[in-house]
C-alpha cells in the first residue's frame, strides 16, 4: 500500500513498486443548508467559540470557521455566485443555428458549424453545434422510411378514406387485403445494437455474422379478409400486372369469392387492368 498525505485539498498517493506520486483532488463534502449556516452565525453572536459550535452542531471546526469568516466578509451566509465559462455562442447565433437546422433537417453538425463560421467569422466546433441543438430539443435520429408520395397520391388516399368511412360491414366482408414482403434466409435488414465494453468488438457475442451474397431472400405475397387468411404465394422474379392478376384469381378461388375489392398495400404505381 502506498503512503498518503492530505494538504491543501489534494490527496497524494505513492504508487507501489514505482515510487511515483499520483495526485487526486479531495472530494468536496455536502454543502450546508442556509438554516444551518444561520444557526452557526447565531451561536457565534451569542458568544460561543468555534469548537463549542462545532460540537453542538456536529460539524468540523474548519467548516464553522469558514462559514463565520464568509459572513464577516460579505455580511451574508449565501455562497458567492459561481461564474463558469461564458457561452461561446450568443443568443443571435443560437437562433441562427436553429433556423439552419429547421430549414434543412438533413444538414450535419459539421456543415452547420462551417455555415456559422462563414457568416459570423467565429470558429465553432461540431460538438458545440450538437450541444446547442440538444438544448433546443433537437436530436440526431435515424429518419423513418416511407414510400415517396406526391400531392396527387395524398389527395387520392384521403379521398379513398373519406369515401369508405361510411361503408357497412357487408361491404367490408367483400374486401381482400393484400401485401407483399421480403423474407431473408439469413440475418435481418434492420438495425441491430449490442451492449459491449471497450476491447470486446470482436467477441463472438458482440459481432454480427454475415455470409457472402447476403444469404439470399424470397418474396412472398399474402392476403386476408373477413373469411380468414389466404395462402402465401411465392414470387419468382419481378411482380408485373399479369402475375398479380393470376395471384388474385387463384387466391379468390381458394377463398370461395367470385368478386372482391382488392386493397394492395404497395407503393403508388400506374394502375393496370387485369
């Protein structure tokens, strides 16, 4: 074990086998409440010394002495305001950063820093930009993916929903809901995370195994209605109008429907007659 000495709030330790000194700052104690500080001053005004006050309130003599000395020097028991490092960005610069970010949500922190430096002439790091945006409530996130919809598509979908919201159950009993999806034979296309410590990047439990050519995948088509679910249809190649009509005919025959309204959940495309 190394030796230890405390002086001026610094703990010095002698490291074993080396003889070198290691300096650590002594931990700060809990700050006294205002009521306790006022009691210390009141007892001192009553004529009690440092030792008696410390024994009465179960405090150290140095704490009592510093509290009384601060009161004699400033006339108050409150601590002086702590002045930290001034902000690098002014309120105007922060609003400018907010406007840049809201104007282009895909703009990186480094690009915003370069823009701010070009306008104001003040060098700003990307980390400062991130902290400023975090204080505003803006955080960098992965964007959600969705089909690209033009205004005509949005209006058509809204009109479809408004037209169908008053339909009765007999109408919905003749609706066939369909969708197609890709199933990976190995792994997943989604984003995965792992909890690890430094140096564990290549542990078996912390790596994501991969194979050549992605492992392969299959495309399947499925449907459901009020009568139940249909059979999965495996799609070979690219889905076209003829293949889609053949799949619909086979599914409706198996589900004993002669005519149904199909609602595919696919991206917008030009309608093709069957």
